[in-house]
């Protein structure tokens, strides 16, 4: 019991009537917390047991990733995912709704067939990029590689030759092996040479791009105007088989990404005068515009219903694969936490709100819209936990510049079992995040909003926004730990009798607290 509390009781004792009123108030105020704190160990044990033996994680992953699939903003699948989240919560007796905040062009991915038709036949491994132009029939044309340019005039002269051609627009990779293999297996001298050659090629490529005076997007649109009929990129991540799949820059012609192996083949055939030809057949649908949504679920608090503990994870993804680790894992983590709380500890002091955001990938749009649209609600959020960094175990929490984060977060973390907690490093008071993922939208509104950072499992090189972000990359062993950690942090926060301070640290000179930003409410820039 804090000293100030004791003192207030002593003052009260001087006045019998006040003491009676005070006691009456305290009975109702402390009942849920008392209940919770009395049974806490049993609740945590029951939850841990269910997480280990009988969790819903693989079923949720199956329904979201295998059945619904990728969740590109504006696509029918994205809306299907929002509805699935609402319906799943309803099955668990948790109130949830989809809240519209804007609109986006609606595009549905179809099939992609890319075939090398000359000098020999080969199926090419690749796919169209998101929002690709809808083409009525396949195109077949000669491939040209972009040469290295020294000046803008060089580029402009060359651009007169692309009419009717398919243009290769990525840098050629000398080796398809990841650097880690070179390091492990090559002789020291050969590894050194490999690195030097790679750096030389990269520098030459970047200088050539700079010479054109255009970024890749502007270049594609310029070449399209000059009559190019298609574009092929290969956005290799450095890990075997893994390419990043974003969106097309072309307005009316197809733009596809192909594997490093096939890109190399096309490139070598083109620069060695073999006049290779490619047939590209992309199918997709334009479905007008769709509303964009956030899904918001609520487990009402009993004694402090106007104080919120918020769980946060974006529901959308890019659509090169299934969005399993970005952010299927964050999504099913928060859903499973909510299910367990509703089952084992539904009566908490504070209200628990779960935000499943739309369009994080285009600039935290769903969460920014929530902050902008709900100024009164946002002030009720006392603390927020966001997860959006892949499938690994939680291993780091930054205090985000909140002076007292050490006290409350540190105390809550003590309740996480030692074998899980020992992996979690903290940094207090830390520095406020200005972007990157959705907790940043709330930090800008002075809400202690923490990111549950994770062991990376080659997230950046392997699954993040790639064609390899699939169900099999989920590490359920790690996810189970995260369910336990997040459930305990949430219940501790929802029943902490103390106020949760949002006092901000004094920032170093030349740094400023992030400010609230407008979301994109339409797809005009895409
Ligand atoms: Zn993400």
C-alpha cells in the first residue's frame, strides 16, 4: 500500500461520515481488481496451460492465411479479413465492429503467366505487382536490358529505342547465393573479391540511375510514354528465393517481378544479342473503390470503463504471399490474447480495446485515422501494446520516452514467467518512435504505446513484404510465448490500481516529440 494512501485513511478517520462514504466507494472500486489479484496466479496458470496444450493459433492462422490469403488494402480479401475478425470475436462473445475511415481503389489479384518464347521456351518464375494494369490480352515482345547511362542525354537517346519492347529495369546480380554462403564457403580472397565486385556493380547501377534524373517510378512512366509495352523487375532481398513484391509503377502496361535466377537468364540473353522474347499474361480485376476499415473489439472494464488498455496489430499486408509474419502473427496473437482474457479473466478494472488496423503498409493509415477521428476515445487509452515485427519471441521493449514506463512496465513484466522474461531486454526511458508501425500513431498523441519487438528470424531478408511470407514461416513455439507475455502484460495493465503515467522525458536537443499525422484516406497517390 503506498504511503499517500495510508495518510488519506488517517485523515478520513477524523470524520466518521466521510470514512463510511469512502469505504463504500472503495468496495465497488476495488472489487474487480481484488478479485483479479486474489486469483491472479491461478488465472495465469490456467492461461499458460491452455496456451501450451490447447491454443487456437494454428486454426486462426489457417483461416486467415490459407483461406483468406493476402490482405491488400481495398481488395475484396481485405474486407473479408475484417469481417472474419468481427465474426471470430462474436463467436467468443467479444463485441467487435468494422469502422470505415476512407476509401481505396479496389483491385483483385488474378493469375500471372510469364513465358520465355525465344530463343527457347521456358516458364518464368514471377508475378505481377499489386494494382497492376488490367490487360485484355497477353503481350509478347522482345526484351531489352537497360544499359548503364552516364548522362541524362544518354538515357533520353536510349529511350527512343524502347517502343514495342519489354524493359528489364533491375540491376543484374552477379551471384544468386546469399552473402552468408560466400562468407562461409569461399576462400578469404574470393569472398573479398565477391564483395568488391558487388559493391562496384551497385555503385555503377546507382550512378546510372542518378544520371537519368528520375527515380524508378518516374522512369517506368517515362518509358511507358515512349512506347515500352511491359516492365520486368527482380527485387532480390539477398536471401535465396526471396523477392519483395510491392506495386506496379506502370499505368497501362504490365509490370512483373521475376526470380533472381530467371532475371539473370533474361538479362544475359538480352545483352548477348540473342533477341529473347517474353510473353506476359496477367489477369486481375478492377472493382471500383472500396471503403477502408479498422476492426475494433472491446472487453468492457468494470470499475474504470473509461480507461483503456489497447492491443494493436495491423490486419493488412502486401500481397506477394500470405502476409504470415507481416502481420498475420501480430493479428492472431492479439486475437488469441483477447480470447483467453474473455475466457479466464473477463472482469477487469479497465476496458481492453483491440485495434486491427487497415492500410498500415501505405503509411500507418488505419491507426492514424483512428487517432484523428476519435480524440476523446484516444485520451482514454492509458497504455498500448503493438506487435508487428515477425514471428519471433518478444525480446525487446523500448520505453518510448515515457518517464515512468520503467515503474509500471517493469512491475508488470515481473509477472511474466522467468523462462520467457529472461529473453526480454528493456530500454527506459527510451526514445519515442516517429513511424515504422502503428504504436507511433499513438505516441504522437502522448499515449504510452509500446512495440513488442521480437527475435528477427531473418524477417527483413526473408519474409518482410516478400513472396516467401507464408504460413510455414510462423514459429508457433515463439508465438505461444508471446501469447503468454502479452496476456499477462494486458491483465496487469487492466488491473493495476495505480494511475498509468504518460509523463514524457526531456528530449535531447534537436529532437522533438512526434506529431499527429493525417492518414491517407484515398489511393490518389498510388
Ligand atoms: Zn507490418
